[in-house]
């Protein structure tokens, strides 16, 4: 679950950030989310109790084309937050912020 000031804008951005993701609607509540491969990503409205932004938990997405993926995310409005850095196993990792201030990570395969 990711928090943003506007859930529709958040869903739009993440759908662009993850090409091939599919917008879904939960029929009973009409709650929208996107599916990225086997993962459901919910974007909900941030508020005083749960604001958007860096708060400690970071989800990492594995990618086989680390540099290309990072450049793409930066081109659509993400900003580099930490890294990139090389790990002992030869993989790379970094953290970016989405346009709403939420961090998520990228990690390459070793």
C-alpha cells in the first residue's frame, strides 16, 4: 500500500512506472489497484495519520536492466534518494522517491 494525496494520480503514475501492470477494480467496493505480475499495489489517500513520504519501510523491485530501469523511472518523475551502490555479490541497488515522496528500491541480479 502506498499513500499519495490523490489515489487516482498515484495509480496513474505507478501504472506508467510499471509497464504491463493492469488496473483492477474490486467489484464490491469499487476500490482500484494495479497488479504488477503477481503483486497487487494499492494507492490510497494520505492523511494526517498516514502521510506519504519516507517512513522506514522500502519495497525493492528486482530488475535485470538496472541502469535502464533507473533512467526510465527518473524520466517519468522519480528522484534518486539513495545510491546507486554496488553490493558484494556484484548486484546494484538504489532507492528512488515517487512524485509523492514515497521511497522504493531497485535491485539488480548479481
